[in-house]
């Protein structure tokens, strides 16, 4: 009887491992591995943001008292990651070409293009991943010569662009080091 | 002169009567018993005992009824089987205690450890307050950056596309119409 109970417990514990594996951030439809962009540059990123998992939940709770709208938006997200790189003007064409190729690959994988800007010294791409009628991820690629003007950004989770724009306007943009 | 040899007591004789008939006495007991036959009526007693023995030997051997035989054999087999089961159970219990139970307990323990390692992760230390504050600043900066990208892109589209190719030509056309309206 005791042995039967023990084997039943083992059988019940077994599937929980599979469930845990399915919940990996890397498997989320709106996730993009920013290490792909790191390989385009010789230098390390000059700008790096990686807020996900338990830290993101704590950030949401920390902002709930001062900014409930921000907390509500963050509660629907799974990860916010940003990489900024220095880019010489001589390398602009090469990096811009790679960003265009990445934009094409994202479109091939079902990402929708929201913004596409092509200038002589600036290139901007913004894509969103829609799943079940909701935005599940956002990717922004800004290629521009400068210290940290070339930025790659990925937000994973339920995104409301209008809410992001409204909240973002409240905060003054500047250098991240100044925050 | 013959040595004095008293006759054996009666109960001694009685106890050895059958033994004498069956030839089971020692030579000294046989000699003493035969000396005791000379007195009283032990000789007649001996003849009577021999007659009874011979009569009993002449009787036919009784046969055991078949149902009694079957019952006896059945009971014998039952007892033999019960004895075998008892010995086997004791042997298995002994083996279980010595080897199988410890081995099974170890296997279950190993399985539990493996399952626990697969399912659970080591508890991560909670982020410090400063780390959370810094992460919040990073999040706000990211949102501000996104908003700025959208604003600048919109301004760029308005300036480079709408103003240059839509509003500008429309304004020029309207101005020309105002200065030189068609008749």
C-alpha cells in the first residue's frame, strides 16, 4: 500500500517538469534573442537593459503606489531587453544591411512591420508579433552612427502601444546613465 | 555347597516376562529369569503369555478403510504444504529485509532526488531594493525611448513625406490658384 502511494506520487510529480519546460521565456512568441545583434559588433554593448522574470514583477509592484498605470502595464510583460552599441560611420552601411535582413527574417516569421525608415545616416525598424489578436512582442532596431545610438530593443508580453506611448511621454528621455 | 540364590521378586519377573518371550533380556537377566521359573507358577504364566503372543500374531492384519487413508493423506499433504509455505515466507521475508527492501528504498530515494532536481530550481536570492530601483529606472527609460522613437519617426514622416510630397505641393497649388484664379 505504501509502495503504491509512493509510485502514484512519482507519477504526479513527473508532468510538472514538462509544464515548467513549456513556460520558458525563450519559447515565447514575442521573444527575440538580442545576442544575435551582439555578434554584429566588435565592441561590447554600451547600453544594456535586461529586466525579466521575478525582477520585472518586483519592478511592477514597486511602481504600483506611484504609478498604477505603469504597474498594470508591467504586470502583462515578461521581459524588457535593450542593447546599445557604438557605431562608426564607416560601419553604418554594413550594420544597416544586417538590420534590414533581420527585418526580412522577422517578417518571414510572422512579425508585422509598423515602422520602416531608411535614410542616409539613420535606419529604423519596428515590428510587432500578433498572436490571438493581441500583441505578444515588439522589436525595435535603430541604426545610427554614434556612441550608443544604435539600439536594439525587445519587449515580450501583452503590449498596448498606445499605453506605452502614453506612459513614455511622462518620462523625460535622456541618457540612461543619468537616470 | 550351592551358593544362596534368592528368587527374583514377583514384580521383577512380571516386568521381564514379555522381554524374555521376545528375547530382549540380557544373558544375566535371562539366567535369573529362568531360575525364577522354577518356583510358583511362573512356568504356567509363561506358557499363557506365549499362547497370547502366538494368537495375536496369527490374527489377520486389519486394513485401513479407504476414506481414512484419504483423510490421513490429505491431512499429511496439507501439513506439508503449510510447512513449505511457512518456510518459504520466512525465507522471502528474510531476503526482503536484507536486500530487496534496502535496494527498493534506495531506488525510490534516488528517483525522488532526480525528480526534485528536475522540477525545482535552487531558490534565487531576492533582488535588493537598489537593484529593483535601478531596474525601474531602466524600464522608464526604455518606455521614454520608445515614445521618442515614435515621436521622431512621426515627425520625420510628417516632414519628409507629408510636407514634402503632400502638404507642400497642395499649398503651392492653392497659392497659385489664389493669385491667378482661372477665369
